[in-house]
């Protein structure tokens, strides 16, 4: 259970939680320069969801540039900004948004540290191209002196019993006992259908995805900011690890969902998928639906509707 904090609707540096209903540019005007340690978000992809109006690509990039510019102003010299995007689709042709957003960040003097591929198994099925099963998170820092903690986000070793077989360390274990670096390809289930975190929001971050950024790029007491808060996941992840959270969301129904999830997190009963939980393997679990009935040999004749055993 987390200490109960007030959820403020206006930003003040003395607050712990700020849930702002409105345009993120309006919220950004009230945030002091260099006060945010981590900015992590998933902006609209310009694909026509209910919370966005589809624009031509150039207009979309101009809008993104204005938000990125103000976000960078609020970013600590030791801070990180993580922008998670997919593809803009124009008449069946895709444009990877991270490639067209990259110059906006570098023109502001930011330095790219990783291009992280978030891989998942579920999504829309395409008929004229391979179905998209990843999105990209581009991670930038404001300087070369930035906060980064690897140990809290290490993942289990594949071969923990492996030893050095030559040299001065021969016979000693070669793996870090805390685990290995998770790398830049993250396999984390997305929030679809029966996911434990599913809400009404159509493009919801899984909490464990944001936890990895919070733990590795911030210290306790730091601010975590999401300009496009959605269902409130960034604030939930921040509170879970004793950080402060702020975010903006334009639609009232999503603000209500975010508020409800934040309150449940503080009360200690928000249901989430644990970090580093193995991905469900239906075959290993013995799920009967993994069989292919149209290729199985028929060992007994199929009974008709009124046949007796």
C-alpha cells in the first residue's frame, strides 16, 4: 500500500500527483524548466483514433515538434525522454514515426541512447502486408551525464550456471548474479482483451513497460511526466516506486479511468501484470485450443447429433 496523496488538477512543484484535464501544452506552461527527470509517453499516431483528428503528416509533425520542444525545456540536465511510437499508415503505405521524429529531438541538442523495440503478440491482422507486432521507443538524454541504473531492471540469465573456462577467472561463474541486461528488444504483452490491466482506453501502456524506465532512469522522489497520459499508467508506475507523477489528458472519460487506477494503486489493490513474469505459453500450459483439428488423424468416427455412446 502506498501513502495516500492528494491528486491535484494543477501543477505545483510541492505536489506528488498531478492529473491535468486539458491540452498538454497548457500544462507544460506551468512546469518550471529542468524540473522533470523522466518524460515518457505514447503520443497519438495520427491514425484516426477517437482521441485524435487525423492530420496530414507535416501538420502532425509540427504539432509534435511544439510539444517536444516544451517538454525538453522542462527536462532535467540529467534526465531522459522516451517517446514511444508506431507507424503512420497512408493508403496502405507505412511511415515509421520514429524515423521522422528523430530530427526534431536531435535539432534540440538531445542525444539518442537507444532505439528500443517493444514486441508483442496481439494486434490487428493485416491482409496485404505482415501484421505489425512491435512499436518503437526512442530514448534521448539531454547530456552525457544522465541517470541510468541497470541493476533494478536486470532480467534472469539464460545460463546462470555458466562459468569461465579459461584465464584468471576459470571456474568462476561468468554471469552477473543480479541478472543480465534486458537489451533493446523487450517482449512484453500489450494490453488487449483479457489482459489483467485492460480498461476502456484502446491504446494502453502495460505498467511493467513504464516501470522499466522509471527504475532505470530516475531516483526516488523524482518527477515522471507523461504529456499524453491516457489511462494513467505512467503515474501508477511512478507512485509504485516512490516517484512523483504528472500527466495531461484531454478526454474526461480517460481522466476518470486514470484517477480510478491511481487511487486503486495508492490503496494497494490495482491489478497489474508483474514485472518479468514469463509470457504465457499456451502449448506448455496444455491449452486444448492449440491443437489443429483439421489435421489430426480421426481415430474414431464423429458421432451424429442423436447417436448414443
